[in-house]
């Protein structure tokens, strides 16, 4: 039997792999020969010899082959024996955890899927991601509002490895209260885009508008929403203005964010921050009324900043 797990959502594919292995261990208590091999290190002759050997004491064999598409020599030989392997009582799990779809030759992928039980793990989006997050908080016995889930998705995206860690961190933080508020997320979770936004803010605060524009362009090419970029820059300047006016405001920020913002406040005068914030307010109005596109508005903002 062949089980084929693949796709770019490596959190859920790894979870499924662990479930299958645990299931094999439970139903084959008398003995299980479990072998894990990395694709790049695989030699087909060695694999075939082990696979074809009769097991002592009727032990079941389970081979986990990781990323065999990275080893085309092994893959060619493996596909030639595909039907025999699929008809065997022993199990082979093919686990592909790479994200480069160009490495998947369609004819070989089709053939492999034809003779295996397969499951593709695509990144969760929309309601699927929301429901996954809800279930994870239910496991922790912690409540969270729809607003909180939306904010968490804005901050983390659909990287389930990181999302799982953030959910655990938030749950541990509010274990007594048993409820997560949006303010808790803002305090404890570092937005994924914000680290890159800090680089843009550093360039702005140093008066390096050319570098700031280059970083903004990089965000846009990656597909980041220009309105979201503007909202993040607005938030950063708002934080700088509040910090410059009241140093106690730092206690309301994520420690990393507070540290970065503190250094940036040293490069701005309070009067300049007020002018910048007013400029952002005017730009937001121009975008909403259709006088300028969000992309052009971002460019104008950088060029017209008093730094």
C-alpha cells in the first residue's frame, strides 16, 4: 500500500503523517519495522532490498520516504515498481513537504496518485482557516471573538506552524480569564508584515526615501494590499506620535515593537510627527474619494515626508 501526502501546508501534512504512524503502531502491537528516509539520500537498490525482504516474526514494515521528487533517479526506479509496491501488504508513505510546485512533474505525479491513497494539503483560507483557529482555541478551552480571529489572521496569516504557537501563547496568557481580547493579540503577537514595515520606517526616519520606496515596491510586488501597507505605516506613525508625547505608552505595545519605536522616535521631532500624521489623514481622504490610487498615494507620502 502507498500513501501519498503532499502540498505546501506542511503543518497539516505533518500532522496527518503522525496520525498514520500512530495508527500503524496501535494496530500492529506485535511489531512494526518503521524506517524513515530522506529523498536526497535514497538509493533504490537498498530500498528495494529492504522492502522485498521477508520480515521476521511477521512484523509489518512501514517506510516513510521524504521528498522523493528531489531525487529523480530514485523516483524513476520507484515508478517502475509502483504496482508491486502498491499491492504489497507493507506500507510506504511518500511525504512531500516542499513548496516549489515546479518540482512536481505532472506525468509522474499523476502516475503516483493513480496507485496510492493520496491527500493534498493546500494552505487554508477564508472560512476554513477561521474554523481551524476556532477549533484550536476550543481545544485550549479559551474563548475568542470573531473580531479577535480576524485580527489574528491579519497578524499571522495562514502559516499554521506559527499560528499554533501564537494560539498556545495567547491561551497560556489568558488561562485564568479563559477569553482572548483583541488587545491581548495586539500586545503579544507580532504582525507578520510589521517586521518588514520596520525596515521601511527605518529608511524613512533616516531620510532615505529611495530605500523606503524600494521596500514599498517590494511589498506591492509580493501582493501586499497597498491599503493595508498604508494602515500599517499609519499605525507606526501614530505609535511614534504617542510615544513622543507620552513615554508611558510603551507599556501598551509588544516589547519588540516598543523597542523599535523608541529608537525611531529619537529621529523625529514632535512637530514633524504631527505634520506627518496630518499628511496621512489627508492622503487617506484622497484615496477614499478616488482622487489618487493607494499605490500612488503611498509613493506621494514617502516623497513628501518632512525628513
